[in-house]
């Protein structure tokens, strides 16, 4: 099983906040745009009730420049 499987939106948002990411604005549909204050990077985060797909979360982390281990240890 993938280490990134089984994360819900709330858990992903909590970990992103710990890594200095903040909610910026609504995105298209049921998505949100999050921004990092230090780097100015932006990522689009889906806001769904179901678990986030491991591949989707991996793509978000890659776009944000966050290492998987750093995310899991936050």
C-alpha cells in the first residue's frame, strides 16, 4: 500500500499549514488554491469528502516542492 494513501482533505490541509502553507482563495469547482508565504508557490488542493488519491497527493507535493517524508513527518 502506498504511504500517501488514505489521507482526507482535513489531514492534508493540517499538514500543509504546519509547513507554512495558507489558504489563498477558492479554485475551480470544489478546489482551493493554497500559497506558501516564503516562496510564493501555489498549489491546487481538491476539497472532497472522500480520501485523496495517492497519485493526486503525490502530484500536489511535487508541485509544492515538498518531500514525501517531510510531509509524512509534519
